[in-house]
C-alpha cells in the first residue's frame, strides 16, 4: 500500500476510534431504580429531602447545574441549563441570565423569563399568589430584591449586596424553575417541568414512573425511554434485589460499608464507589423546651458524644470529622485538621469530656437514682435509627435515660417544621457545599430549617459578612469563626459526616456520583444502558 494511503488509513482509524464512544451510546430502555422511603411530595421547592429529589429531579431544569461528569462540585463546575450564559454587573449585585429559546413545558406551554421571575418571586414572598406549604430555601435568597425581565429570554437577579454563592445555589437540585401557569397544588402531586423526563404516575409507597420527553431542548437527550422507581422498605431486601439484577442503580448512598462487602460478593461485576455523601449526623435539641432551655444540659449532651465509636460501628472508620461544613479533603470549606481537633469535645480525650459532662449533670441534681428521662425522635431509616441507638447508649452515662420514637418520613418532616419535638437525631443533607446553602439554612435566626431554634446575633452578623465576601480565602476564615461558635454553643452538635457507597450495574453508562453532595446527580439525562 502506498505510504500516502497508509497514512490516510491510520488517520481514518484514529478519527473513527475517537468517535467510537459517542457512536456507542444506545437509545432506549428503562432505568430501574428502587426507593428507600416515601417522598413527602413531588414539589422540590417545598421539600428538603433526597426522598423527593431522587425520583423527581429528572422532571425539571434549573437555570444552571453542576456538571454531572465532574465528581467534585464547585463554582467552577457550574454549567448552562435553561440559561445559555450569565454575567455579573460591575457592582456584583446584578446577575443576568440569557435564556434558551424554544423550550417548552411538558404541557406544551412555552418557557419564558416570566417563569424565572415568578419562581423566585414566590420564593422570596413577592408573588401575587404564593401557596407554598413550606419554603425551606427562602433563606438562601434574603439578599434577592427582585427578578426583572427584559423580553422573553433575559432575566436579572437583583441583590441588595454581593452574594458570590448565588450561581452555586441556583445549581442545586432544589432550585428548579417552575411554570407560572401551574398551581402549586398540582406541582405537589403531578409536577410539570421542562426536564428530560415527564411525570406519569406516583403511587405512594409503591411506584413512580417517568417517561422520555420527546421535545427536550437538549439534542438527542435523554437516551432512556423511561425511569421506573419502586419503593422497598427493607434495606436487606433492597441490597439483595440489586445484587440479583432487579435494579440498575442503588439509591444514593444507600450502601453502607458492611453492606458493600455483601454486594461485591453477590454481584462481583457491579461498579461501586465509596464517597462522602454531603450528609451529617447531628443531635438536635429544641432549646425552647425545658429543661433543655438550660445551656448547661445542652453542653453536657454535646460533651458526652464520643465520635469514634460512631465512626467505627457505622462506617468502619471511613466517616469525616468536622463542624457543620463538610470536612477536607472533599469539603470546599472544611477547617484544617488541627482546628477541628481543638474544638470543644472533639479532641482525643473522650474520658475527660465524659467526666466534665457527668459533673455538669450531677451539679444540676441528676444521678443514676434520679435520671433525666427523654424521648429521642428520629426518622424510620437505618441511617437515622442506628446512630440514635448509639446516642441513647452514650448519654445514659451522664444520667439521661432515653427511648426512641421512630417516625415515618412525612411525620418526621412535619414535626421538624412545626418544631414539635424535644430531642431528635437527624441526618442533615446538604445539597450544596457552600456556607449559604448549609450554615445559613440550618443556623440563622429566621431560617425555616433552623429546627433547634438556635439564634445568635453574632453568628447572624458573621453569616452576613461571609455571604457578601468576594475573596474566598477571607470568606473561609469567617466561616471557621462561625464553626467555632456553633460548637461552643452546642447549637446542633455534629457527630460525623457520612460516607457510603453507590453501586450500579456494569451496563449503566455515564453515571457519576459526586463527592461533596449526593443531591445533584439524579437527572439521568446522559445515562444510557449498554444492553
């Protein structure tokens, strides 16, 4: 063969080889998922749980999203979605989005800037009608004065002062754009979005079904024809069903470390990845209810928590230790290790901490003969029940005798939102690894999700200062100052940051869990099945 033809053949083979992965993507098929719980509703703007995000995120779009292919989420991985481009003005108080044209809602109505405007006007309480039952992310947008529109395809977020975290908050799965023309009552049961999949049915406690949106604005997406979700209460049954091939992907972070070994034995071809989950186990004390309005009792309970057994028993040493923000190395805002170990109750001398806690309780008149009797309320999931049992055992050593009160998900979130509890063991999910999406939401005085009713004016001032700080390193130091105060105040004692595994069948392609949040990988528009 002449040299020129050889060179051409090599070049052609190289081009074809490079194109092969894209050409190999197959269309069709049903992605089979299981659910571990019962979603409170289908309305992501009103919910705070992955129980709603996992099955229904695929119905919606955001203005921007975190790149699903990049495992670590940050401002640098935010990419376009319903917005094509965005830019700040010179004052860093106006963020303008140029929107895609020709996008349709699932009912055929056109998507316009008016939908963006009315979504965030509802959130900040500026809409003509606002019938949210809950509004957990209103506190994210306390600086947002309004959203103005310029024609049908440009929307500007107008802030009272700079908020560099705004694009990151908007990339959260909890920040979908809603249709102006659909009432919220409908969005809670039969959601309408612009997303890659259309809602078909939701049989509570049984099945959820979504089908491919043939008019999706992203060319050739989604690859799948359908997403089918089935609820299975028993974790052992779920693991067995995945191992035998009944399901394609496990529920986010549902595979504990001991269970991972079982799955790998039963299904050696399964692809599994261990990651931090973006969830943190914490003790909640409703400080309004006596005797827990006494800060000494709250401090004693915080000191009595020995984090090492939690890590050993629940996660075989794979958890992360830190304050409210996700620790390093996965966390963008985590404190240095030496700072963490210097926090009250975090050091290696757990016996001294326990002795101090016991002394506090005995000074208040409690003893083995006269214990403080309480109920610890928690959610009916193993990830909640198991640490609650350990808490119950540890606080017994400081004369607190407890019994567990186990609640299903709708009742659990209903009681939290109404502050109808005294002691709770919670697993707080953080959808965005940013102080505005975590500490502001969980600890600021006026937040709906401040379930412990903690309120510290100094903390609120620091929260406002870090939120407007444009220099990330300066912002980190402010966040670390806040973290120290929260620990000293026993505001919501953080026990540990969870690690767990996600598993999927080897024929599932383009699925990538993220390492600093489990909330933003459930749209499945790029996932395809090689079978």
